[in-house]
C-alpha cells in the first residue's frame, strides 16, 4: 500500500474489505481525480500522484464497501432502462453513471462522516453549485417542442435532480431549484423523490424480508418511469 493513504480512520475499513476483496492501488499522473474499478472480487483504486489523501482514498473504499454488501442499484437501473425502448433515449450511459454515483454517495456520506472525515473532504467539487438558476432556465427552454418532450432536456433534468440530492454541501440552498424542478413536471419529480426517499431509508445491513431491497426499489422506479414515458411523446 502506498504511504499516506491509510490513517487511523480508514484502517479498519480497509482491513474489513480485504477479507473479501483484492484491492490494488494504481498511481496515475496528470489528474487530480480519484477513481475505482471493480469486477467481481477485485478492485483497483486509481490515485493521483499529486494528491495522496486518506479522505479521497476512503471515498473510493466506500464505493467498494457498498459492493461488499451486494448493493448494485446503479447497475440494476442501468440494465432495466437500457432494455426499455422508451427509457433508453433518456437514460444515456453518462446519465446512468451519474445516477449510480449519486445514489452511492447518498449512502456513503453518513458512513464517511461517522469515520471522522468532514463534508468538505467528500468531493473535489464540494464548493461547486450543482444546479444553477441558468441551468433551470435551460431545462425550461428546451423541455418541449409543441407536444413533444425533448429527451435531452429530460436527461439534463435528471442529471441536475440527482446532483442536488447527492450534494454534501449543506451551505448551498437548493430550495428554489427543487421547487422549479417540481413545477416543470410534478409527476416526474415525484417518481424520483420516491426513489430517493426509499433509497435513503433502505438498510445496508440487518435487512429482513419485510424491508425494502435495492432490487425492488430499482424495479419499482423503472416501472414508474416507464408509465410516465408511455403517456408522452419523447424525441
């Protein structure tokens, strides 16, 4: 392991993960972005040479942690939406990657804080406003052409919605943006609100048969989005 990545806060987490996963670290140049790639029980964490950081390394470990609990909501939504003729024009690969990452972050942040790290260490773009007034106006401008809905505008809507929900910066007030997104299309807003509410409440450990499971949550979400899209002409 590269010196400087492990501290007293993440050592136990790494040890726990290494019981089931082979975790490799690869140093990369010309970037400040951490990354993680996992396949089955092997994971590689990509570490910027210029930023050896326990907080950033822990962020990637927590992505593996969710995998260790066999929680794959992002890939479940991806498979189901890409199999849908209606939804595949909205849920592009970049959007699906974004949604999966945001959903992971919603579950990861409480654990990250409990380990002793701070909110402003969670993301490199912590201070960046995830949804501006200008972006809301862009969504409104391109939302519909006559009676037809613009798939790219719906995609951008969802991108901004999930970015807001996963933003760890509590100093940024998104209340106006949330209100505007709801007004643009309330049924769409409520379907995604339901997903976030159920996902946030879902237990990571200690689930029993009566508890929500990520598969059920994802299946219900895609079914509701199918129903929403079926009532609209989307191009």
